[in-house]
């Protein structure tokens, strides 16, 4: 036998008496219709949450894709770029990257590290606005193999980047003696310097340069024709904190210059000396005893050895 719910019994009794059926109150809705506007991700605080906790994990490609979604997304990305501290585009030669770089040059205001090595599309017109907006904070600049810019782009770096510590200009044939002289005048805090394959620099300007930059720890002079024994002697006399030096292909140096490094650069850890035919084991043997890394295998001391008392380089001048 089935039982009826109270509502059903009341309904049947009302029908039997001929009256109007009683209506039971409908149950109270669980949720009220909300009149508040819809919320989105961009309603979260940008400066305190989204930029420091989210945007820093997005690549430049992610940021530019997000920038295309809406006007709010565009404003957010530009705000994130304004606070970005590092920009890495080395080797990026994709189509239309110069268009995106103009956005970066306009938005980035707090860059500290700038890597643009091997960017064939980079010109003075593109680079100068970026340097102008970030010259106060930059401490590391890598322009290796940027063949389409000129020494004009170095002017804000040399004169106004007072915090500069790392400067890489390998294979920049536009780097001249005048630019190095300007570096000597305005920069004295460099700890890493790369001018490999820069053939337009004179010996004299390098000698003066290394007399002032006595904080260098990493130095690359590979395949630079103006690097002579006299230059190495100045490096040994003034760059006492040097730890790593690249002299690959510096054919004019000899045991005299390497001996100066051995005597004075007591913190030296790495010496790259391949393709230097006038450097022999007479100068390398004391360095090997200090367990330095030398990229050239050990040879017989008597093989092609120069006697330090028999040879005196003609460019051994005192400046």
C-alpha cells in the first residue's frame, strides 16, 4: 500500500469538496540572480600579482600572442614589457621581427641585460630608441656579429650606461679606434669584454684601454691583429683580476706576452692560445703547473721553442 505526500492529500481533498485546489509555496531558489558584472583575469592586480607572478614566466612570443587578444590584453602586455629586465633575441632573424622590435623599443623602460647577437636585421634606427629608453639600467650588452649597425649605436652605451659591466662586440668590423678611445674615457667598470675579430682597432689604443680597465675578469681578443706582446704586458700589469682570456689566432704574440700574464695574473683560470705559433711550452709550462685550462695540448719543450734571451720583438715599445 502506497502512501501519499501531504501536498497530494490536500490536493485530492480540495477536488472532492469542489473547491479550488490549494497551492503550496514553491521552494526558495538556492541561488539569486546576480547583477554583478562578470570578472576576468585582468581584474587581478597587475603590479602586485599578474606581472611579477605570471608575466615573468611568459616568453616574448607568448606576450605578443596575448597582446593580440584584446585592447585590455594589449595594455597589460605593454605594462609587463615596461618592467621587463632582460631581452634575449640573439640569433632571432624571423620574418617581421623588426616590427615587433619597434614595440619593444617603445615599451621597455627598465632593461638591464640586452642580448642581440647575430641579429642581421638590426640597424641604428631600430636600436637607438631602445638604448635611449634603457641607458640608465643596462649593465650587460651583447652585440656580437651585428653587422648592420655602426659606431653611432655605441654612443649612448659608452657615454650614458654608467652601470655597464659586460660588453660584447665580436666580429663588429665597424668598431674603430675612436670608439675604443671613447670607451677608455667613459667606462672603467667593465668586467667582461669581447672584441674578437675586430681588425680596425690599433695597438696603441688597446694599450691605453687596458691601463684603465683594471677590473676585467673575462677578456676575448681572438683573431685581433693588433694584439701584441706589448698589449699582453699591459694586461698583465693592470688587469690583475683576470680569470679567463681568449687569445686564439693572435699570431703576433709570443712567450714574452704570455710570461707577463703568468707573472702578474695570478687568478688566471683559462687560457685559449691555439693558432699562436710563437707561443711555446717555455711560457705555458709554468701555467700548466698551476692547473690552468689551456686549450692546446702539451708539446715537447724543444719543439719550435723560442729562447727568451735570443728574441726581442720589434714592437716592444714603451708608451
